[in-house]
C-alpha cells in the first residue's frame, strides 16, 4: 500500500474532518537512519544510539511539506484563492508546490540576495510569483502579516497554526520508527522556531514518551540564545538566518517543559557537522540542517549532555541540493587529469 501523506496517515491526531479534501504530495514517511559511525565520532565508546531523521526526502526537499499540506488543505477548505508567505527559501518552495497542486495563486517574499539557488529555482518552477525585497526575512514577515489584514489572502507562514499541526506528525513518525517510544534527546535547528514547537506538540499528544529538546541556532542569528532580537542576522545557514522568530515564546515553553537546551554554534561548527554527515554516513543536507548535530556535538564536548547509553535523533531539515553553491564552495574541488590510464594509475598511488 502506498503512503497516503501525513494527514491521511495520522488523521485521528489532526483537526480535520474525515471528508475534508486533502491537498497532498504524499509527504512524510521519511527515513530514520541509524548513524553508528557518526555516533562514535562525536561520542567515542559511549554507546550513543544516534539517528538521523532525513526530512530532506520530502517532496520539495524539506520538512516544510508536512506543515504545508495542512495549511493549504485548510486554505482551500476556507475558500482561499491566493496564498502568501515570507521565506528564506524552503517555505517558498513548499508553498509554491502545494499551491500549484491546489490550483491557487502563490506569492512569496524573499530577502534580496539571501535565498539559496536551489530554493529559488524550485519556487519559480512551481509557478510562484517571487518578490525579492530589499530587507530581511523579518521585514518580509511583517509585510505579509500586514497584507493579509488588508486583502483576502491566506498566510501560510509558520505563524499559521495549521502548519504546526502538519509538522507535528514527524514526532509521531519518530516514535513509530523507534518501536513506540521517544528518544532521550531530540536535536534540531532553530530559525523561526515553528519546528521545535511542532515537535513538542507532537510528542506531548502522541503519548509515547517525552524527549529533552536541544535546539541549535547559528551564532550570527541566535536571538533566542541571546535573549534579544538580532537586527541583521548573518550565517551561511540561510534557512535559519532569522533575527526575530515568530514562535519564540512557544519554543521557550517547549524547551522549559522538556528540560531542554538552546545553544549557538558557529558557522565553522555547522560546516564541520555538515561534512561529517556526508562523509561518515552518506547523507547530503543543506548547511542549516547540520545545526542540530553541531549543537549535540558541542554539548557532549562541554559535558552538558551525557551520551552514555542514550538515544538521540537529529532532524535534518533540508536536502543538500537546496544550496548547491555552498556545497561546492566548501567541498574539496574536483581533480583534473588527462584522459590517460597512466595518469589515473599515478593518481591512485598518491
């Protein structure tokens, strides 16, 4: 039987009527990958059971599809003809795809020059009207919040509560994939803070145990860690380059209730974890996706997390092809050889 998408799969836990027409691309059911080599690299001889929830294998390449199926389904149910969002890229691509699926007009506001190529390309390919603004993501979010107060347009950013309803299904999946239990630690990047809020909502609702949450922010875009808005956030992890998270207080509540930790990691730490994921486990993600792993690695090294005998899940939020320019810029360059067997043999002897 084919996977029906997250709303059909978990309908008893979602606030949709059974006869609601669902807008789906069969999102969800992403793999939970055991990462033994990586566990040994960050916590030698500790017996850490480390898993990678690879959300980059959703239809548009990011975790956003879980929330977008719910947001667009509800928008259609309410009679919307146009949807809008502000985005650093992943929300834009997801909104564009699901709006296309539903036959809706889609407008996305992105910060000029601050969106990764793969995300921009997808948004354009799905037919969204992409509007580049001379400002930050936070400026864009303020604009879209204002326009929906003036015009009959559906806002599909994560401040839309239906987004969290869809995204919480990833917590259900993790518990199911772990044999009916939650991990000890759940580690993930924190940008606009919708995802960390949604996971906690899901774990609490599903009743299979509660993990401690570990949120990672980039040090140049760490408003929750700093306790203040960052006016000009900067990080190569474009997906979390956000200075004033919409779900700030909800994320803090989730961290507090779970006995969790929020920490900042440098771009160098993010890139190191990004390389480890690819080279030790064969999992290629966009840089922001490695932030949860970087946070886990940091906290183990600092002695704040005891890894002995623990289970940890790191959420990998987006596929590596979302940001190919960063991948090429920070990977080893290709070698050039003549088309000659002798040259190839000589290279092998290096």
